[in-house]
């Protein structure tokens, strides 16, 4: 979600992301405790390929006569399982198509109002994206429940010496990423008369 307003306002060429994914993302029964306590596991089977493909897919578009076209963004992902209960934290570096200031990027995030917010759907948080200005935020324990677990929290936006900018983002994997996201999708389908 953090990339969509940037794609719309400035264009996005490249994304390099490292995820630190909670143990709940492994499903039940999860990761054996002796494997995850005091540990980071630098491999989640199929996750890197899925993240790279799905990012291009979600930022793509429908073109009449051509079907669905993936976004022309290059994505490189490193996915890690970490010893947190819930919440996936990501460190992202991005290359924009056109120059933008830190203030312009934050303004694009803060102005982002996706369709569920426009329609004021019951499960949609007031704001889909929340930018924290503290130097040490977002933090999994403190920020994963923002917007009842349905908002994505961003922070630490700063220039990147290799790409354009880098930042940190956090989403609640079992609420926004799973159950709550499914409910919100159903609400959107009902509001559009699809179901």
C-alpha cells in the first residue's frame, strides 16, 4: 500500500525490500520455538518470489483488449522470519521516476485515500497510511494495531545513497494482511453490487 500513492504521484522504477515477518505469518502451528527463540530465520519458502510478483500485480492495471498488465517495476526482496508474534516490518529502498522531496512523499502518503476510505466502509480505518515522525518508529509492538490493525504505519523516510529514498513500514499480518483484509474486500464487493 505504501507504494501506490508514490507510483501515482512520482512513478516507481525499482524497489529493494527486506522483510522481518512475524511468526504468526507461518500459520498454525507456526515455527518451532527452539528454531525461532533468539533467532532470525533468513528464509521463508516461496515468499520472496511471491512478494516480487504480487507487488507488480497489485500495482498493475487492466487494459481493455490486453487484459491485466503487471506494473513495470523491478522488485527485489529478502524475507526473514523473526521472533515477533504479529506484524510484518519492512525496510524498503525505492527509485522514483521523477524527483520528489521528503515533504512531497510524506504529503502523498498522508493524502492517499483509497476507495474503502472514500466509501467509508465499516472495516476501513480513517486513514490507510499513517506516517510517524519519530526516529525509532514504526515499531512492531507499538504500531501494529494502528487503525484497529488495518492501517499501514510508515516512518524513517530519508534519502538513499543507492536509489532515491528509503523508509520503514509496518502492517498487521493477521488483521490487514489476512482476516481484516478479506472482510474489507467483501465490504467493497457488496458496496459495488458484485455480491
